[in-house]
C-alpha cells in the first residue's frame, strides 16, 4: 500500500526534516473504498469504468482513500486511467463533484474513441 502526504511544504533545496505522527481510524478499508467507487461509476457514469487499488492520502488531520478510475473494454482490457475519486476512511463518503464527473466522462470518451475497438 502507498501513502501520500498532501499539504506539506517542501523546500526546493537544502535539508528537509519530516516527522509524522498521525492516528488514523480506518473504518472503511481499501477494498471497500475501491468497490464503492466501482459501483458509483458503473451505476452513474458508464459500465466500462471501474475503481483500481487506492492510495491512502493524509491531508493534514484528515485521511482519505484516493481511488484511481480506469476504463476498459472486454476486447482490449484496460485502456487507461480517466480520473481519481476520494473516499473518506471513516465514513466511506465519496467526494463527487460535477467537475469531477465531467473530467472523468471527458477523459473516458477521449481514451475510448482513440483506441481501436
């Protein structure tokens, strides 16, 4: 599993000291987050979309699962990633915005129409 730290100011050069101590109560595991994203994108955006393995992202005092969303066809398999969706590790709530939906739909259409089917 990967962990990503967000909102950390990193100097362009020189010494950088990083001490991390954070307690995260993971009530929704990575597989459940991936399945929730897959269900959402399949139900509302398109049946060729699915969630891939998430990364745990620490955002200050908050933690989320960041789930990559890919598009695939039965004939070609995975074509590529079209976006990411964040899932709260405590509540399982998906962070879905109109802008995110438009981005995913646009990227999926672009990838599928450029791929030989």
